[in-house]
C-alpha cells in the first residue's frame, strides 16, 4: 500500500503559503472586521510610541547640547581661583595656562554684582570685567553682536550688555546705562555706593534668556577700579578644545599655574542642572517605553482572538499536512508584520517631525495663539532637536523585540491546538 498520499509534505520554513496565509489574516473580511480593527490599533500604538520616543529623546538631546553650548560658550570649562593670596600675578598665570596644549583661551575676569538703571527701568546685573582681546575670542559673544561693536572696548568707558537687558531698560547701542555697586568709596561716614554712567558700546544676544538679561561686560581695568580691586582678579576662566576631557586638563592647568590655585570644572558648576536633565530624560524614556509595551500587548490580545476565530482553519490545515512549526510561523509573521511596519513607520514619522520641529512649534503657536516654548522658562529662544543614532537604534530595536516577543505566546497556542478538539467544538 502506498503511504505517500497520507504523509505530511515537508515544507521549508517561511514557505510562500505561510506568508500568503499571514497576509490573508491581516486583511480581514467584514465578518472578521473586529480583529482587523485590533491589528490597526496595535499598529497605531507602536507607530505613535516609537515616534514619540524618538522625538522626545531628540528634543532632550538637543536641549542638553544647546544649553551646554550656551553655558560653556560664556563660562569657562575650568575656573581657576586663587588660594592663600590674591591673583595679582594673573597676567603671568594666564599666559602660562594659555601655553598648555588643548587650551583655547585663559581669560582673567573680575566678577561683581550691580544694579543697572536707565531713565525707564532698573535691573540687577552680573558685571564681568574682561580684556578686549579675550572678549573678541569668545565666539558666543563676538559672533552675536546685534548692535554697536566691540572695537575700542578697552579704551573707552563702554560696556556690552545682553539684548533682553537692553529691551528691559529700553536702551540701544550708544545710550548710557548707570551702574550702581553697593561697595564704593570709603568715607568717614562709611562706605557709599558707587554710581557711574557707562556708554552702551555693544548689545549681544546669545539666545539663552538668563544670560541675555543679566550679563554686562566691562573692560578689565575699569572693572578693577569699579569694584575696588587692588590690581588683582576674581578668577581665570579657562576654555578647552574638549570639555569632556576636562580631567586631563585639570592636572596640566594646575602644574602650569605655578602657584596655589583652586579649580572648579563645568560639571561641578552646573551639576544640579545637568543631573536634573539626565534624570528627566531617563524617566521620560521609561514612561514612553510603556506606550510601546501597551501596543505590544494589543498585538497579543489581537492574535489570541485571531487564533480562537481561526480554530477550524488551523485544524483543517493540520489535517492537510501542515506542521506545528508552519502554523506557529503563520501567526508569528502576522504579529511581527504589525510590529515591524508600525516600528518603521514610527521611525520615519519621528525623524520627519524632528527635522521640522521648530516649524511645527511655530505653526502650533500660531494656531493656538499661545507661546508653546517660552524662552524665559526654558532658557532657549527656539526648540532644539538632536537625533542620536545610537539612541534611535536602541528605540527601534526595543520596539521590534517587544513586538516579536508579543507574538510568541499566541503563535505557540495556535501550534498546540488539537485538530480533533477544534473541529469537534466548531
């Protein structure tokens, strides 16, 4: 007797009929419309989850990078402060530090606080005395002069102020601003405040509201006289070629200083700020991963319902010779297709939005007639987005993995289905 007719036909894994069946299950007819709706919602959930994750992480990265550029563009990567005796030898120390490999600039500064006033308004400001050459080498200031110029900054009695401060005091380049310092001349009646008018030589705009509304740059010699300095400076701001290698520079700068100094790097000065950003970023990642997880669970529920609905189909396929592996692969392909297409679409949507995020923000602000990204609140004047390749790849791989894992149990259930029971209860 010939048994060849009754023996199951061995088909290679992922044979064309498995793909055909999966495609057929994804395109539901009217009677099975509900399952198709669940598949649609699973697809949407994964797409939105992946897109949201990519957008939020890109904005967080952009936010950190912009803040880092703005903060480190104005403040040094390393602050050299005097120990034991005042920095009267600041010129020699600055020259020695400038000679260290990888140091872009060593700028002696005199820092102090004052009240800036005009006939229209008054505001507390942070005054920084700096040499004209050093100020011209600070690209974050020199390249963003909106009014006036820095020419002859050391010679005259001019100061450079931020754009927001100029707006607040209703001042323009060429106008006069009065600075009031609490500690002025010492008289028999006590210390009197020092009140002195200065010409506004230049107005700069860094793009970070906190700096644009509080910083006033003054020639170093004038700042020493104004703040009663005995030819010494507050500190030396050191700018390096690579802020991330600051530990290497610390040792070299300490040796080059040639005197007792106390060093504070940019991570210590801004630790609270950047730690808060990092925590926020991690929490956002976890919360948004839950969206993808919920969408993956939708795939599970959709496939389980599909397996229940197709019980008789599975039983007939088994009696016709389809192996358990074949049945499992059919449902694996069905579920994985939703996950893969959803993830790739989400990836494309996420990248598209990241590339046009500022235009979208402006459009939404115009539609809602509200300020969606207030510079006063977020420090920056525009919404930044920086897509990190490794991070985006991790999001895509995570979504694909979750989608694949979600299909395993329902596919295993389908493969384990007993044809006899399935047909008996049909």
